[in-house]
C-alpha cells in the first residue's frame, strides 16, 4: 500500500483519500417477493483475480471513486510527482 496516488478526475489531489474495501454476504431470496429468506452469518472480503483484496479509492477533494489501479496509474503518469 506504499504507492503514490493522484486523482485522475480533479487532477489536483495528491494526499487526501479514503480507502474502501469491499465485503460480500451470501443471501438467498424468495423469487416472488424478493425478501431475504437466508443470509450467511459471515461477510467475506472481495478479492481480485490474483487473490489481493479489492480496493477502491475515493478522492476526498472531488469525491471521485474508482479502483486503486486508476489512482496509481495516474500518479505514475503525472510529471509533477517525479
């Protein structure tokens, strides 16, 4: 997590972000009513295809939210951070 971020949307923020981890809970629903009839007791962390936790980043300047990779790629391509 020691990667630099740069907001690809507002192109101003380099320091203030919220990190968002995704959780999933298995549920079974009634097909007629849509009511949840069973829910797993545990929540599971959503993982990427390579087994890493799925992480989204929200810019606290403009509220843009996307996958972490977009923010790290923007930091690599921003010449002001070199």
